[in-house]
C-alpha cells in the first residue's frame, strides 16, 4: 500500500515536471516566433489595407527597399519601456518584409560607442537619445533607402507607438516618390510659427512653433504660404488649404475661384468662433471677434455659413475643466461614429473628433453640384450665440431647446463649378497692375472643364494643437488624443498624396467612446430641463423684483427701507435663496444620475468578463460533480 502511494507520488511529480517542461518549451518557441492572434474589433494589430497596398507596389518594383534599424542592444543601454517598444518595431518590420514578398530588407544594427555602425547611423540621420536617469546615449531609430531617396526617422519613441505603422508606411511611401506635391496654406493664423526676436523677448513675447499639423504636412509635401490678399494662386499649388479666412478680400476670393475652376483642390476650414485667433482678445482673454467665411463663393455654390452662431449639442457635449472646475460646454462637440459619414475612406476607423465652437452649413447646392454631409450634429442641437456659449456654457446647456435638425458641420461638394464672378475680376486699387500675374494674364474661366471637389469645414480649431495633440516639449514628441490630426492629414493626402496612407494612420486614433452613455446623458438632461428652467426663471424674477425695490429708494432712504419694503425684500430674498437651493439640488441629482450611468457601464465592462468566467467555471464544476456522483 505504501509502495503504491509512493509510486503515485512519483508519477504525479513526474507529470507536473513534464507539464512544466512543456509549458516552458512552448513559451520559449512561441516567444521567438512572431505569430499573433488579433482579436480586436478594428484589427488594430493587423497590417491595414493601405499599408498592404504600399508594400504591394514595392513587390512589383524592380528595386528592393532597405531599412536600416538602429537599436542599442548590449549592456542594458535602452530604457525598459523603449526596450519593449524596440521589440514591437522589430516585429512590425518583419511583417512589413513579409508583406512585400521579401522586397523590403531589414538590417538590424547595434551602434556601439565610437564604432563604424555609430558613424553610419549619424550619416543615415539617426541621432542618439539620452537616458533620463544616467544621461547615457542610446539609439532607437531607422532609415529607409531606395537609391537615390533616403528618409530617416531619427528617433522612435514608445510615446508614439500608436502611429508606428503609419510612420513606417509613410517613410516607405516617400522613398518611392520622386517629387512632393505642392500644398498652399492661406490663413491669418500663425500656422507656420512665428520667429522670436530679442526686442519682443524683452517685452515677454516669445516666438511660436509651427502647428503640429503643418509640421506633419511638411514631411510629405512641399508646403508654401499663400498671402491672404493674394490676387492669384501659383499654378504649382495643387491643394489649397484655407483656414479661418477672416476679413478675406473679394480679390482673394476671386483667386480661389479661378484656382478651383482650373482644377485645383480646395479645403476650406471656416469658423464661427476661432479660439486659435488670439490676436485681439478682450481683457478677460476671450475671443470676441466674429467668424470667418468665403461669402462670395458659398453664395455661388448655393450654401450659407453661420458666422454669427455656433452649434450646441446636448448629445455630443461633455463637461470640461477650464481651470474653475468641470463646467458644461455644449458647444464643444465630441463627435463619435454616429456623427461621421458612414463608409467614407476619409474617416476610415476614425470615430473620435473634437470640434470646439463650430458653425453649420445650410442651403441647397447650386445646379451641377452634389453635396455630401461628412460631419453632422445630433437632433438634440441648436444654433446659439458664440459669445454666450464661450462665457456661460451652463446657461446654454440649461436653455437648449432641441431643434430636431442634424446640422451639417462639414460637407463635400462635387461637380462642375461655375465662377462666382461672372462680371470678371473685382474692381479696386491694383498695386500690382504693373506686374500681371498668371491668373490676370489669362482669360477668366467661367466654368470648370472637368468635375472637381471642394471640402468645407465649419471649424478650424480642430487642427490647433491644444485640441488635437499633447506635445512633449522636452522630447519634441506630439501624441494625438483624438482623430483630428488624422482627419486633417487624410484630407490632404486624399486630394494630393498617397491615399493608401489613410488607412494606415486611422488606426492610431481609434477609441471606443461610450456612445450609449452619451445618449443617456442627453435623455437625462431633457428630463431635468423643464425643472431647471422653471427654477432659473424663479431666481431671475426674484432678482428683478429685488432690484426694483432697491431702485425706488430716494436720496434720504439710501440705507433705510420702509417696513413694508423691508418685509417684501426679505420675502423675495428668502424665495430667491430657496429657488437657488432647489436649483442646486436638481443639478446635483442630474450630475449624480449621469455619474451613476457612467460608473455602471464602466463596472459592467470591467467585471462582466471575470464574472462570466467564474460562473462558467462553477457551472462546469457542478456538472462534473453530478456526473461523478451518478457513477
């Protein structure tokens, strides 16, 4: 009996050891392999169709593309986070190589200090980074080469891991192109950055960096500035970006008109309240100026733009902390997939956009033009005064009356455009009459020869750094926190560049907003709206009557009220206090209901899977015991 027990123990021990050996061996083998199972809904860890198209072009080419991947390997010379990221880069490069049919060759190089490989890294444009703890240099970067073209990514960072596939795909696309398309930017805003000079520095004013959007465009395109008072657009410009064209002249609109008719692609980003335009703020720091539009062109195209009203939306708004605690901001539109055009390549896998204080397009396209709405509000929206929306978001939220209209926030016009200037170039003082430009020298075009496409957006702030990226000034790394930057770049690439990059980039901005929670919040707001409005009315009426009583004091009654007036004033003050107390309670109840909804959804997401696994395990155990008992 004892011998059997001892033998069973040996067998059990041997079985455990054998299982342990098998597990360790499998872990070692699978750890060395690059096989991955992607179970995410959006296939975030699978090469996008756009990347595969770029790699397919390489496979069909006559020459191979070489990637020199420089990474410090010996002596623990990488920060722990970057070490894991380096493995991720290597895995992705291996997938790229396989996707190209072996026509993309990857060389992994270790630039040791004072070595020939380190010299090669510097020649390839890869620069050392410094470890924060020790200050020692390390390398993590690459260069993509297709003779004679070379594109470098000087430093790779885990902070930009979501954009890794796009960065690699873009570098590969760039080396396969011989020339860069020319993109013109017309705007009164300092998109290109402002230089610093000693005189302004002494006054406390520093220069500014270019917008991240512009910096990213410069990596793929030849970006040129087009003056706001231009009378013609350089024929070399293929795409014209017009951002916040405030106070644009008739002649500049004529130049844009002729640019579109000759086949140039226009992307216009108008605004009802431009937060980036801080050239003339009031004493409180708010922007009190008007909006921007292309009135002559829009009228010709059959559209109008609400330069004096912004869209407030109960469904797409959130509370925002402006430094004084969370406050309602119904004109800050956090758009999800329900607000975005379905099936449009421009928004592929992009379901999280932010449009602050955007305006709406109304009207019907002119004959010969077709309109597609790209972004729209919900029906729980209303056009409101932009200044009130900026200064008093809670009041706009409480007073909001749903219009039952889905306002067009961005549209695409397609067709044969006709000139908005049938009588010719606008008259005026021509300072440049002596030097006729290309547009002036040519006969005015009355209509486009072929169909063209124009993109119109009711907001320009969505590409302003604070509303699309978080910038690490120390490491000069910009990390997108929504899909705004991707949308801006997709726009330009779709009309001028390699459209295959659209799919590669969109993967970086995929988020899963709680769309159900947002709808429930809007429904809760509706339920409490009537009570909040009634209480606010009571408060305002009480305040008005108090002011009336106080205004009736005569000179010798400045500090003395009659008993009747004092009693009335005390009664009104009491009513006002009670109304304010009730109003705070109703708002508190609304806030608690919304928070309860959010917490419920979060706990369901967090606990549902472990709960289901536990219940399944218990059920299997009970069933097994019942089968054993039956035997």
